[in-house]
């Protein structure tokens, strides 16, 4: 028998179809709106993007106070070794010079320890920070780190009190390690927060600001040390050390003003809290509901492979390649020579330059590097990561080799100046390319749910490689060891070539890609050399550009 349809059933059937059509139309409109919002946000020029996301940019500026503190502390405790009063209180007479010169140096082993061991604290801080971020949240980690900083500076400030030179150096070393531990927690948290929340249109600028603000902190620290360097007593370095407390205030205040990270709240199931944070970060110029929808979609997509988040998840079959790329990106600064460039004032003194002149060159190099990092906002926004990084690494390799060659014809009136000039050129080249690009690569590669753990692994890799670099390098140029002077440039010439090859073979192009597009590219195992021409599936573009 055939079925019959009564008028009542027909009306219900029509209403049901109408409701289904309405729901389908609503979902289509929502997806189109999200796609349109994403497309427009990606295509915004930098100036318009800053205005569109003005509230986020204000929070970004506040968060970068952590990076400023990192650069400042790095400079103060690094450049302070070039101050004669510090060298006299913590060092030994330089037996390679005539006695009437009254020149003091730090023993080579202590130069290595004071340069390398703070990175041990940083590695531990990065490891703990990766765990605490997912358990306690981003804000609480910033509060913990900024509180420990105050205690560490006190230890460093009082390190000249022990009667013996080894006691002074040991106390200084302990303070630097605790300081490194705290700074690492704060920096890893800052990088995680920015990388998981920054709009696509602002990615290049935000990542370029990390090395730029680091250099600004180093410049400020170098200027403070230079201003105090002429004082003929312990105040020459104590004033500089105490000034670290002043820059610790802003990160502590910011940790209370900052809204908790929306992706963290979504992962914890606090959707209302995430919406509130997004409102504080994006409203009223941007649609908070669409932004929330995209974040939830990205979180739900990744939850299938990372249900219980741990460090081991970063090395499972789905994420292993990503983790190795993040580790490589964190090796880049050490490979192109940032540790040596950061302590270039002491290095130039070993090549034959006067202390006051070497600090002036450090300041000049920082200014040039800062200008280059500002310019990298354009290079990162307009040039692919692969092309930019490989090109600048090859140029850096040539410059380092040139420095090494100049060391074969050492002349006290020429070599120190040529070495300084080449060092400045290297920081400009790398500041325009591979240095800020390394931050972009490490922030774009990881899965959203694993971002805190991935950044922590990257941080541990960076600090471990810094330990090796800072411990080994002084043995190449310190007078009481190999005393290679400018020929030390050959070391980083070779390492820069290795880094360029690694970039070409390992890292796919991720410029302008959203979290979902990046997920798809890694899921499809697209080779790095073919990634520039790779296009995402149309169905995934709807939710792109988180």
C-alpha cells in the first residue's frame, strides 16, 4: 500500500524542511562570514592591520616589556665584564701585558661559566614554564617569573661582598642562573601568548619585534654601562646591576592587566572565559564570535591527536617533524653568531680595541641592528621565510669568513676596526632576515594545543645551544687559551653555511598561512622544497587565519 499525506502531515513536513533550510543557510552564512573575515584580515596592509587590531597591539606592547627586560639583563650582565672596575674586583692581572699597563681580565674558565651557565637556568625555566603554562595559565606564569627576577637581581647586586675572588664569581654565577630561570619562564610564556593569539596580518610585525625589542633592551643596558664606566670604583658596575630592578616593574604589572589567553581557556573548557578574553583583545572592531568559532574549530581538530597534552605528544608521529623544525629555528641565532655578537665589546678588546671604544662599537652595532629589525617588519611581511633566511645566512657566512681571513694579517691599528665593522654588518644582515625569521618559524610551526610545550622545547634547545656556544667560544679568543682573535670568525662562517643548508632542506614555507592551513600542510607531509607552491584545500580555507 502507498502512504498517504494528510494536510496536517504536509504542513509539518514543510515546516521541517523550512527549518532545515534555514539552519543550512545560517551555517553557510556563518562560514562565509568567517571566510570573508579571515580573508580580509589576512589582506590588510600593516598600517590598517594595526588600526584594526589596536587593542591587541596595546597588549602586545605591554607584553614586549618582558622581551625588553630580557635584552636589558642580557646586556647588563654581559657588557659589565668590559668595565675595568668590574674586571679588577672579579678578575686577575693580565700576564700577557706589561705590568705597568695594570690590565685585568676574567679567567677564561670563568668567562665561559658566566656566559654559559645562566643558560642552564634558562633551560630549566623553559622546561618548567612549558608545564606551568598548561596547568596554571599564561598570566600566572608571568607573575611567578617577574617575582623571582627581583630576588635574582639582589643576589647579583651583593655578589661583590664575599672576601675571595672565587666567592664573588660564584655568587654572581648563582644569581645569573636564577635570573636566567625566571627570565626563561617569562619569555617562553610571552612567545606562547603572542604566537597563539596574534592575527595573521600582524604575524610578521609581531615576530620582528622580538629581536628588535631585545636589541632595544641591550642598547639601553649598554648605554647605562657606558655612562657608569668612567666611575673609578665599584659603583661603576653596581649602579648598572641595580638598574635591572626598574625594568622588572612593567612585566609584573602587565601580568595582572593581561587577559588570560583564549586558546588556553578553550582547551580548559572555559568558553565563556575565552569569549571574555577575546572581547578584551579584539572588540569592538572585530567579530568576537567568529574569532571564538575559529579557535574552537582549531582546538577540536587538534584534540583528536593531542587529547592528553604532554611533552611526548610533541614527538609522536603527527608532531615529530614540527618539533624538529622548532628546535632548528631555536638553533639559528647561535649558528649565525648571536652569542659572540652579544659580547662583542669583550671580544673586540681581545682583538686589540680599548674598553671604552669597544663599548661604543657595541652601542653602534645595537643601533644598526635595531634599525635592521625595524626594517624586518617589511621583509617578514613581504618575503618568504625560506628565501629570506637562506639568503641572509649565506651573506653572514661570507662576512664571518672575511673576518677570519683578516685575522691572518693582524695589525693593531687596522684589525680591531675591520673586525668591528664586519660584526656590525653581520648584525644588520641577520637583523633583516634570519634572526626575526627564526621567531616567525618557531611560532608558526607548532600545533595550537601543543604551543606551550612546543615553545618550551624550543626554548630548551635554544638555551642548551647557548650553553655550548657561550662556554666554548671564549676558548677560541681569550688570551690565556687559543687566542685566535679575528680568526674566530671562521667558526661562525662554517656554522652559518650549515644553518642555510638546514633551512633549505627542513623548513616549509609558512608565511601567510593560518593554523588550520599549516596543520593540513604537515598532515599531507609536504616536502620543504615544494611547500612554496602548495595550496590548501578549499574546504579548509573557510576556517583559516585564526
